[in-house]
C-alpha cells in the first residue's frame, strides 16, 4: 500500500469551496473570511442592514485585495428566525451548494446586576448568539449535505468564546459596575448546541465544531482596550499578546480543510493560554 498524499497543498486545500460567514465584515468574521478568500474559497459575508453599508462595502473591498476567489456580501439580520430565513433564501438564489457555514454573528450587553434589562440584555443576546446558529444551520443543511461524504464533509463552525467556560461577568470589557450577565451563558449554550448539531449532522457527512476565542481586536473589545489599554490585556496573556488574523484564519482553515475531515463536535480554545491566568478580569474577558 502506497503512502497517501499528506502534503500541505493537499491537507489544507480549500480551493473551489463556497463559504458563508455571518457577521463577516468585522472582527473575527472578517479574519476568517480573509483566510478563506486568500486560499481560493468563494466567500459570502453577511452583516446587518443597521451597519453602515459604506463600511460593509469597504470591508469587502479590503478582503478582495488579496482574495484568489470571488467575495460577495448579503445584507441580513439574524436576530430573528425571519431574518435568518431571509438570508438563507437570498443565498439559495445565488448558490445551489454550500461547503462551509461560519456562524459568527454575536452580540453582548453590559448592565448592572440589580437591573439587567430583559429585552436587550437577555432576549436579543440569546436570539443572535444561540437561536441564529440553529436556524441558519437547519435552513442550510440541504446545501451542506449535497455531494458531501466522509472524506469531504460539509463544514459548520460556530464562534463561541472563552467566556463560555469562565464564570466572570464583571471584567475589563464592560463599564465599571456592569457585567455581561447574559453573554457567558449564551456562549455556553453555543458549545452545547455545537455538540447537538455534530451528533445530528455527523451521519449526513457534515462536521460541526466550535471555536472559543479569547481576546481578539473587534468592536466588542474596543471598549475595553480604550478603557484600560492594550498593555493591561497583554499583561494577562502568557504569550504577551492578544489574538491576530493569522491565529484565527489558521484555525478556521484547519477546520474546513481535508486535514480535519474526522474532527467534529470539538470545542477548540484559542486564547494564548489566558484561561490559565490566575487573575479573573482581562484573562477571562469575552472575545469578538
């Protein structure tokens, strides 16, 4: 029996794949979309209509600069099932197959423990962070399973957070006296939903994995960086720095390449070891 081809070009080949990344115009979503686009994936990024369309188009233009395949965008809001259904319907107008779905859209809310708001604090956070993952994945399953097999499965990546495994809700990414009381449990739910979907879709040749980032530069972390400074965050990092595009793109590419065809139901932490830091605030701060 001859030795199989395990060269880098084969193991990490994603050329010709079609990917949809929700929340793909900023932060971690943009990092992942850039990694896919530069390695031959046709990428669709989706973002809310409430965001500046000018900024959205600018992000697409930036990704296209180094892309080796088309990069398109769809304006959508996944905060409701109707919004998810609209995004799914628009995508299906354009494509008959989906190889990669990245459920990245996420939101946080900080508030006082004594009067944490229900609608914005709990309902909206769980709608976007958890419910959208279920509705997007279920609604696109028919495209993910099409022509998939155990060696070339469809791929789903859910973006969770190290906040899902840390109990600290009051930290440097929220204003003094406030806590992100709903964010942590919403991301813990993402982890469990990832396991549920992995069990459901495994027999249909679709892998489902979760990435649990620590601190990466984004809209969510911008407040904390401004409030306490990047140096304080870095002081809690064993690696001495926060996450970068290379870090996130590298992991995401692994999870959608032939190298990970036998990996499903995994919850992969990428935080530079910060979860082992003894101090709670910055080391356990949510990502995104």
